[in-house]
């Protein structure tokens, strides 16, 4: 047989490679058999795959046989026949063809497996990508330098950047003025959960919950981070609203008491390290209640807002100022070396209140009372310092004039005074429910006849241990705490009950005057008076209500409406302490009152003090012009009585005639139609 030229072998090799790449199964076997026949110029020959038995298809197993193998893997065999004999060179050519076929089949097998694996991986990645894209949460990955390597649909929706725009950029482009330091050993380990501010493509800044997990390679080496982000802006805004409601005053925007105590405690820690002193100032506005009740809540709120602005304007940035409620404020000073600096600040605050408040066309003026507690000698925490400053403020209010400004530091005697005040308050509450209150009656006399024409019912407190408690001790406290309403209700009830007894005993009707506080003077008062008279079967002529002048200055039209309802019942009204308040004569003519009562402060100086005489004479003259009766209280001398009689005063009460009497003694005096010798002389 002739030797095959190299070009023929290369042709057959190319044909073999092409067959392996293009053909499968029986078609491949037939083509490989054809190539083997051509290589050996044999009339017969075929390729038998490894999974088929020799001689399959009726083909004889004779001639040359060569296995097609690559290393240990058998793919099949070439079987060539039809010639009388085959040389060693033929065997060599067939072996070379088999070796080439084995190599090509091995490479093709590997390629097929790789392609299949790639398809599987690609399908899995596509499946995972779909899962990530369907997640509401934003997921992105980045390398150790912070450059983004993947970006899911959730991230696209959250930030507004597409994957093409985001992948390859450093994560810092999403930050909002935060610390841009990225490398962090803790971050690289992952697992960190934090709340951060991030920026969207449109410039909007939002709050996000960020969770970081490590991204590792096949050898479990860190190659980056996986970031999970969720928009929590609504939750953060809600938390901020809740925090603001919990720790800030809605009216002024200042911290409230809860936040103040927290901030004070923090400041005290710093002051302790720096060996500095600290002070808490408790501020109470003067005359605020009068303004609020007279002009209404809107004006009162605006006044409080303006007061807060003024306080803030005179304080340093590091000083604390808070509104505690009502007309009470507090200031914390902690960057000071001497406690007397607090008094300087206190006077600055009072000076800030000195300028008039122009509200709704009104020129309003308020002052303040300030109590000061000092760290560390008075207390070591915010609550204690605030409580002691409150005690000092009450002392300041007592030391100052009625509406004047005053400043006081806390001391132990102040605390003792507050404890006494609390004991009196507790005792008074107990007295209301345990029969310790009683009434004394101070007779009212007609100047012209000298006879008793009525009495003022005055409450007394008979303490089981202290005996009679002076009214000056518990009446102001009752007014300050609101207990005056309950005391007033008890007085009205007790006075009517006593009047019923005197009526049933056959005594003629006299006017029992009951004092009505400003707190009691509400739209419910006429109904309560009517029900009480009805319950005891009393005619209205038995009852007179004494109203202080300052009470009438709170919403004039409302007050006149209440007064009209009372007088419609037949109950007379008396204007108590006339001349000490702020009433206008234009209002006085509108009030349906029966009697004007000259305050004892004007009676005391009669007849030696020209001013007191002029005031008393003027009040009497005004009353006569308005057809009101006039009664003077506090009459203690014959000379006072003589002046009042000559000036035209109608009635008097005072120690010249009688001190307040228990019910039994007053009844006896009434039955005897008591007329003291002093009164006879004056008459």
C-alpha cells in the first residue's frame, strides 16, 4: 500500500474534528467509519462506540481493530477490513487516527459538560436575580473599596438610579453629608445594623435602615459587603413627632419638664468634672392669670410665646430654658463659677419682662417671681434642684409686692415653710370631710337705727390639736390650691342650713352674706344657689352674695350675665373690697348690685388720714348716685363711725360693734336686738 501523504492525513484530521463538532449518535459513527476507510483505503470499516457490542449490525470483526481512548476513558474502536493484508504502517495510521479521535472526543465531552454547567449556572443566577429584583428591600454589593458591584431592582426603585448608572461607582455618591470614611474593620466583617441618611437621584434625602453582611469568595475570604437598605423615613418622622410631643412644649417650642431634668442631669455631670457650679431658676409670671381670664386664652398663649422668646434672647446658647406648664418657666445655668452670677441672670430675665407686651391692641405688663437653687449645696440632680427652686420661688412671691418682681435663693427654712404649707393643705382637705369647719357671724348694723340687719358668714377651722386656725393661714392656701371652691360650697350650704334653723325658730329674716371667690363665680353658681335655697325652703331675702371687685374684671359680659341670673332669683349682691381692684366706673353702673362695701384698708385711716377720708367719701357719693347702699367694714372707733355717718354711709361692721360670733351667740344677740353702748354714744 502506498504511503499517505501529509496533506491527506491533515484533510482526514479536519474532517474528523468537524464530524465530532457537528454530528451526534449514528451519524457521527458512520462519518468516523468513512474516515477510517479512506485513511486505510479499505473497502470495509466502521466506528463502534464503546456502549455497543462488537459485530453489531452484522459487521464482521476482522482486519484491523484500534481502540479510541483518551487516557483511561474508552470512547469506542475503529474496525477496518476488506483487504488481504495490512502492514505495520497501516496499523500506525489507524492508531494515529484513533489517538486524534480520542483527544477530540475528550475535548468535546468536556466542552459539553462545561456548556451544560454554564447553562445551569446561568439559569440559577437568573432565578436568583429574579428573586432579588422582586424583593421590596434594596440589595447591593460592593468591593472592599466601596465600589458597587451589583444593584437590584429594589435599589433602583429606592434611589432612582438604574443598575447601569450605579454599578462601578463608589457608594459615597449616595451619602448625605455624613462621615465619608468607608474602611472600617467592623463594617468589613459585616453584621452591622444602623440608621443612616442617604440621598436619591432627585436630591431627596431620606432615612434608611442599613444592614451589612460580608461578601466572601470560594475560599471564605472577604471580598466586599452586601448591603440591605429599607426606607424608614415615615417611621423616623413619626418617632421625631412622638419625641417632640414627649419632650417639648407645644405652645412655645421650649423643652418641657421631662427633657429639662434630663438635660440638667447631663449638664451636672459636666459641671462635676469641671468643678463648676450650677443653678436652676424657677420663674412664675405675675398677673398672667388676670390677663388670661380677662382677654382670653389666645392673648394668654401669645403672651407666653413672647415671654419664651424674650427669655431665650437674653440667655447664652449653652443655657437651658424650658416651660414647665401654665405660666411657669425654668432656666438652667451650669457654666458659672459663682452662684451670685445666677442672680444677675435672674434680673436680666425680669428686665426682659419689663417692656410692655403688645397683644391684640392691648398694652400688657407682667412681672415675675424667681426662685434659685444651687448645685451642689442644694441638690445633686435635676429633679431636686427644680423642686427646691420652686420652693424658693414661692418665698420670692411672698417677699415681693402683690405684683412686684422678686428673686430668692433656696434655704432650709424655705423648705420648712413649704412642709408647713403642705401640712395645712392636707389638714384642710381632711377638715372639709370631717366636720372641722364652722361658721362665725359678724353682725352688720344699720347706722341710722343701730340695729342688727344682717351678718357676714365667716368660715373658721377648728383643728383637733391646734384649736382655731387663723383664717389668714388657710384661706390664702385654699385660694392657691383651688380648695376655696369646696370651702365656698360648704359655707353656702352651712349658712343656708343655719338660716333654716333660725327661720323655724321664728326669727325675722336677716341677710346672711356669703363670700364668693373668683373660682366659684361660674355659670353654675346661679343654679347652685337656687337649688340650695329650695332645699332648705329659704326665701331669697335671707341670702346675700359678696363678690370681690377683681372677680368682675374677668370677661365683663359673662360676669354680668351670671349676676343677672342671681339677682333674678331675688338674692342681693354686694361688691366687696370696693376701691382695691381695677374696675371701671363705666362697668360699675352696669352691675346689678345692691351694696358697695368700703374696704377696711380705707376705713383704718379715718378720720386722721385725708386720703382715706377722701376715698371713703367718694365711694359713698358714687353709691348714692347709683342708688346703692354702702357698708364700711373694719370700724373700730367711735370717730370712724361718726365720720361715716356724717358722710352718708348706711351700714357698718367691725369690732366697735362686735367681733365675729358663733351661731348661738349671734342668735342671742339677734334676739336681744343687741345695741352696744358705744354705738349709742356715736349715734
